[in-house]
């Protein structure tokens, strides 16, 4: 049986617990055939003094991260396939600073993430009060416009946690047209939508994306993959059964695996 978890953080991310081998052992316990480490990309969009060790791989450790994962790929070759990627923060206007990070290695895949809106870390519990100060629908519009710009760069393979602003339970009160536009942009760029199970453990209590978004994605022919967004070993592959039920119900027939940015379909187990 093939089953892959492509959103796993690493000890180099600063905000994750445990060492690499504990994540791999958990994947083996959960019978995953393949995992991918997706460390938080260096904070290329900030000046060197403002970059924080606790939220991303420092740029000077990127080569080390690649080396560590490659060592594990060889060590575990007989029991599990290990891929290497990055979860990249997309910041409009900073594309030139991002390119060297993308080009440093032949990644298996790159995750596109939007965690900041004009400098506001909107998915960080510390800055939650801003949801009460701003129009929720406007937050979603801005978020989806930013996400769409990220998709259109063509730099990335997977859209991570598609509807992330819902994390703390703030949801739009009217249909947001921009949401559909991002899905269309993904279709044009052949980008894969991640079904991210971390949302089940957040106040919103559901996967990213929501079931209606997943249904829309299916209706326009988008491909999907699975990610746990594990920041600790036990979270690897968490709630995949629940996600697979949702995926089947939405009408999907297959999932997507990655190898050096090539998309490889596999049947839903
Ligand atoms: Zn993320
Ligand atoms: Zn993540």
C-alpha cells in the first residue's frame, strides 16, 4: 500500500520537537510508505537581524538540513522512501530573494504557504486579536489574493493549508470569490492541493481545506496530496483515515506522490 505524508517539520525548524529518526519511526508505525521532510524555508524576506531561529531553518543551516535528510534516505532505503522539500513562505515582491533558496537543491517538491499578510502572522496565537479588529471577509480576500500570486509564480508544487485563516474559528460570512480564483489558478499551473490534517487539532476542528472547497477542487480536476504538518513525531500521519474518508466522499480516485518535482499518481488506499 502506498501512502505519503509530505508535510513534516524537522528539528532544524526551531519550533518542532524530537529528532528526525523519531519522525521516521512514527511513520513506520503508521504504515506510511513514504514521507517528505518540509522544513520551514529560511526567512529570506527579513533582514538577517530580524530572522528568528524558532520559526525557520537558518539560511546557513540549509545545506546541513539537506545533508541530514540525504543521510537518512540512505539509512532507511529498505523500509521507507524519504523525500526532501521545503515549506516556503510566499511574500509578494520578495521573489528575487527567494530564488537562491529554491535553486540551492533539486528538491522533491516545494510547498507554497502564506502565513503573513503585510507582516501580520495571522496564524500565530499571539496576534489573534486582529481578527476582532478587521473585517473577516476582507482578511480572506487579501489572503486568497496573496495565495493566488504565489501560485502564479510557478515556483511551487503544492498549496499548503489552503484555507488557513479559519484556524482559530473565524470564517467568512459571505462567499469569497477569490477562493474559487485560487483553485482555478492551481488548475492552470497544475499545482497539487494539500489535504492538511493539522486543522483537526486547531479550534476550527476540521482539515484544511474544508469539505466544500475539496469538492470544488475535485470538480475542476485538481490533484491532491496528504500532509500532517507534524511539529512532533506523534503527529506524523495523524488523522489520515479521517482525511481519506473525506477525500473519497469528495469523489477523488487518486493521490499524488512526488519525486524531483515529478507528480506520480497512486490509488487511494
Ligand atoms: Zn504552514
Ligand atoms: Zn508546516
